[in-house]
């Protein structure tokens, strides 16, 4: 009798595990109301990208934050009238490069894999030319700064400075 009890207990336990795994598999599959997360670059959203990555509110918040940082940096540098024109060119180039245009998911879905890769390469070349223009405006502005101002600029725009400012609030 004890042997049958063991078999019965093992069978019930196995059925319980099977039922739990089936329930997990069913709940993990996306329902029509709850779409599965996509890879993000197609605008489908996903971890790290979010569904509204390119919405106007996000872009405006980024631009507002950069404007505030530029204003604070401008005050710390104590620029003279001769440096203002170079500063304006530098900030304009920086603000222009903040939010590059995003992919249109419907257009990208219609393309073949090689065509999508060509589009990505095109976008990368456009971005490189924008960054080159920004670098040129930075070099022009940086050349107008005094050595003391250059030290301040280097300290305020170094790697990780935004994170350090955020943590010191």
C-alpha cells in the first residue's frame, strides 16, 4: 500500500508541475490586447526604448534640459562680447543634433533587409556630417576661450558630468 501512495504522490506532483508550466506558457504568450515588445528601432517599443520615445514631450524635455545646462555653463564661463557669436554657433549646432529623426516603422517594414541596411548607412553618414559640423563649431568656440575658461569648459562637459550633476541635486 505504501508503494501505491508514493506513486500517487509522484503522479499528483508531476501533474501539478505540468499544469504550472502550461499556465506560465499561456500567460507569457502575448494576447491580442497586449502586444509583444518589439526590438525598439522599428518604433514598436521595448525595454530601453519605450513606446513614445519620439513623442514631442520627450524631445521638448531634452531640449529644455540642454538649454538649462547651456545657460548654467554660459554663466560659469563669463563670456565677453567677442566670444558670444562663437557661443551662439556652438549652442545652435548642439541643439540641432539633440533629436535626430527616427525611423518610420511602416516604411521600414516594406523594405528588404539590404534596403534597410542601406537606409541605416545613409542615416549614419548624415549623423556623421552633423557631428562634424558640431565639432567645427566647438573648435571655433573653444579657440576663443581663455585658458581659465577652457578649464571650466573641460570640467563641465567631461564624460559623466550630467550624471554627477544629477546625483548632486
